[in-house]
């Protein structure tokens, strides 16, 4: 069984900054395009259009965020992003003894410790449910084989 889900890097930590960037860049693009439209002489277009293209390219680079792996279930191993440490943690699926849920958290119990997946990083509720079910299903399959 293979399952993989990516998230935007540290989306919830930078959410307020991201919205202010989007609003500012949208207003900047709209004002530049309005100036280019109302001052559409040939000389002004030579300056306004490259400026508009430059602003759009910069906006696309700022808005586009690096995507990182959040969860990966492959070959009997559950790898997830530990948001506290900022690193990927691997847990063999056959070591999972119990799975419990809390609000926006999934606790994966092993005989040694409890691994907490911060599902608040996943925006879509259906995807959260899908992640929970895939982990439960892979743990059931590992117990059935053993």
C-alpha cells in the first residue's frame, strides 16, 4: 500500500503573512495595469508593460511556496512530518498498537512512544479523514499479516 500527501511548507505559521502578501501584490498588479491602460501612448507602454510583466513574475515567485512531504506510507513504513522538530519521522507500520484522535491530531501509539501527527497543517477536512483511514487500514493489514 502506498499513500503520499504534500503540504505547503509551514502554511499555518505563515498564514497571516501570506494573505497580506497576496493582497498587496494584487493591488500592485491592478494599479499598474490601470496606469498602463489609461496612459496607453506608445512611449508609456514601453515602460509600463515590462514593469507589469516584472511585477507579475515577482508575484508568482512570492506566492508559489515550496511543497514538502507531510505523510508517506510505503512498504510497511509510515513517515510523517514532525512539526515540532521540523523533520520526517519513520515508524514501522507493524509496530503500531493503537490509533487515537483528538481535534486536528492523530496519535499513533507504539510500544515505545506516542507519535503525534498535527493534522492542522492539512487544510481539507476530507484529506484529513483520508489520512486517518489510510493509516488505520495499513495498521490493520500489518496486524493481519503478522
